[in-house]
């Protein structure tokens, strides 16, 4: 299932990814720190969505209370819940 998420409070404007059977693939961020966000996409490829969310949740960026990684954790939890329905 393709999933698109609109992050809040960060530089990236959109997160797109595939989730099938709880496994994440093809993570792409629109905007944000290009190199770092490409690396996150590679690191999470083929991994379980909820395990990724557990690791990334609560990560902050500078003085913000969230980060692109934290927003990805929210997107993954939301997508996993929808996939389970």
C-alpha cells in the first residue's frame, strides 16, 4: 500500500513510502535535509514499520520538539494501523 504523510513542525513537506505486511520500502522525503533523509530511507528499507517507529519516535531537531525521523515514526504508526483494518 502506498502511503503519503504530511509532516508537521519540520522542514520536509511530505513523506511517501510503501508498507506491505508491516514491512516498509521506498521511503522518500520531499524537502528537508536531503542527504540525511536519503540515509534514513536506506536504513529502514525492508524493516518492520512498528520497530522503526519505536527507534525513531521522540527524536528532535535543534530546538524543535520533533524531527523528520520523529514524523516518520508517526507516519509509520498511522499507516500500520490503517493497513491492519
